[in-house]
C-alpha cells in the first residue's frame, strides 16, 4: 500500500512539472558548479537566445562540456539557476525537456547494425524522406548512396567500418533527424575535413533561420565565422565576446 501511495505521489508531482516548447531564451543566472573540490564555474551569467548559433570557445578540460550537460540536466548547478523562458529548469518535466534537445557528444554510441538502425535507434517513426534529409544535412548521403546496401550497410562494432569523420556525420544526422529545438554539439566537427565541415555548418546555419538554436563547444576558430554569439570560457567564467 505504501509503495502504491509513493508511486501515485511521484506521478502527481511529475504532472505538476512544466511541459512547454522552448521559445525565448536560456539564462545561466549567477551559476556555480564544481566536481568534488574542483570549482568549474563560479557565479557566472549568460543568456542564449532562441534561433541563434552559439559557440562556446576554450581549451580542452576547461568545462565546455559541463555547460551542455547542465542544459540537459545531466548535472545540476551547486548555486544559481538556469532559467528557460522565465521558468526554472528544475521545474521542467525532464522527459519533455530532453525530447526537445539533440545532443552530439564526443563519445557517441554505435551498434553492429545497419546505418538505418544506427540513425533511427531502431525507431519506425521516421520516413525515408526524413532520413535522407538528415543525412544530406550532415554531408553523408552521397557516401551512403555509393554503398551497395545503402542504408542497410552494417557498420561494424562501434561503427568500426566507418571513418572517424563518417561517425561524426552520422551522429549529427541522428541528432537532426529528431528535429530538435535545441542542438548541442560537443566538439562535433573536430574530425571533419574542411569541405564536409563547411557543408554541414552552412546547412546548420539555414536551420537556425528556421528556428533551431545551436550551442556548440569548440577550440576550432572556423566555427566562430558561423556564430551569432561567442562565449569564451576563462577563469571559471563564461564571458560573451563583444
């Protein structure tokens, strides 16, 4: 009986959580975060507007990925708040919030399965046209069309039959296929050749005009040319570049 009451209480609490589509901006308000005794950010504040391409720039190990993890609620701030459209992110329904996000991390998972199933995670929710579009946006469609098996090509354990750049492009295609409102890119173009990088970034810039909000971490100067806003991570602060 107690277990049933507890489950009903959790369900009731979750029903009170905010379910809404991101429409305005994400604010880090006086935010502090640390891993153990290691202080990563100290009372830092930024604002990220919807439908913008944002680059978070800084050297490796300085905390850029942590910013993305905080937005996804994979980590929680020790002090301060993250405000989304005037609501505290803690009050959001977590599943609803994460469904709006496409996240391309540095360590993406691939299975010894077809390109199709790695692209869709085995879901039947996507049409052939939608899959083709996401692969085109990530500059991978032409390569796949050259394969005899095309989307049914099995990529091997951890994607071993694909090059590093092809795995990155497939990860980007997978994120775009979700049609997210927010796209988080964690050094997602670092292993790409110049042509593919330029093609993908031009395609992403078009999606920003269609309402997509991009937040990309990088130490690559090339991305800055595509950004509306650049944030530098320096001395435990996130500072908007003027």
